[in-house]
């Protein structure tokens, strides 16, 4: 029910014609400025695409008093407690940065067109390890604060010797990792058949989606993700594990990128030489193969009207690394 309308006493104000004209001019200028501002906001403010079956959670990291039961008043625990407090404060700052940048909300746009059968949770949290994972037990994609901290520690202060910027490294690896876990979620929730290793399939889904939002977005994401795998190839690989080696995963992302846009990613073959020419020669075929598989398995589960809305949104604003 609307509130009753109250009539206020009207007071007549007598003004000179000059004063009235000035007042009308000021009102007109204000109205025009307001209209222009609203028009500009309408032009640039693209609302996010909503999927009611995607829930977003930023979980506060646990304070050491509750997580580790350390006693700050106990001299024997004081040093450990101080270290744990520093870690807690860093994860808290990471959580606030992720929230202020709407990282999970932005990532949800990649998944919004999916016709999901049940609720999917996107969650940022403290995990106790450097990790990101999809948990089929509660259908959740989990980004660990430890993982984000590790990316930030590994990222160059400004840009790498190869010319890859800190922003590209952080954004590319976070989005690439979330898309990889999104590949697991898609396979699980849509009950898609997977031939070969699911980890390889998740990488292929992630790389393919990265390449669907224009050359600038594709280059930012692929460059950052490739940098991450190039770093990790120096660490020992678990050859018995379900994942391909870091170098193989780097080649998967770069090959699909080069196959989709040889001119845009030629420097990875000729300058950086991160993608061998022998592999590059067949990358167009590899990309078409993944494109065909995507159309046959995932596209039938997409709302194509929402896909158009998502692709029309502005992506990866310049402050993405903050």
C-alpha cells in the first residue's frame, strides 16, 4: 500500500524576470548534465547475466585463535601465533580484493548461460593448501586464498623478461584455473562422456572458452596462463598423476590459441619459442577438433540468448590485478 499523499502549504515567491531566467537556466543546465551522465552510465554499465542456480560465497579466513587454537599470551606459542596472524591478515586482504573486484561474479558470467540441473557454488576460501578444486560432493568450484597468494608471489613485479605483465599473469592464471575447474563441473553436472583423462578435457574446455571473447581477452588470459605453466615446469612433475606435466599443459593452451589465431599468437612460436613449430603446424586441426566436440557436447546445454549477452559485456577492466 502506498503512503498517503500529504499536501504542504505553498508559499509564493516573487522573483524578478532576470532572476527567474537565471534560475531556469541553472535548472536546465543541471537537467542536461544529469541526462548526459545517465546516458553515459547506461552506455557503459552492462548488467551481469544472472543464473539463479549459481551461488557465490566469499568465506572469511579463520583467525588463528579459532583455527589453530594458539594462545597469544603463552610465550611458547607467541612466535607461531604472530606468524599465523600475519597469514590470516594476508588472506583477509586477498578475500577483500577478490570481493571488491567481483572476481567470482565475473567468473560466473562464463557459466551463466549453462542450463544447470542443480545449484553450482562458486566459493573463495582458506583451504590449508595451495589449491583450487571442484568438489562434486556439494557441486562447488573452490578457489583457495593460498592459491591466489602463491600466484601473486610468483608474478613479476611489473613484467616478465618475456614482456608478460603482472596483470596478465594474475588474471590469466586465476581465470584459467577457475575455467579448468569449471570444466570438471560441466562434465559432472551435465553428465558428459569424457574420452581420455578428464584433466586434459578440463584444460581443453578452459582454453577454448578463453578464446571466445575477442582477441584482447584471449591474449591476456592465454599469456598469463602460459606464464604460469612455464614457471611450474621447473618443479618436479608427478608422472603417475591424472594431470599432464606442466610443459604439456602449457603446450595445450598455446596450441589451441595459435590454432584459433596464428597471427595473434605467432610470437609464442617465433620469438618466445614456447610452442615448438612441429606442434604448431597441426594446431589449427586441434582447435577445430575441440570446437567440434564443444558444439556436440556443451552447446546443446547453453542458452544462446544469454551467450550473446555475456559476450557483449565489457571484460577484464584495467585494474584487474589489484
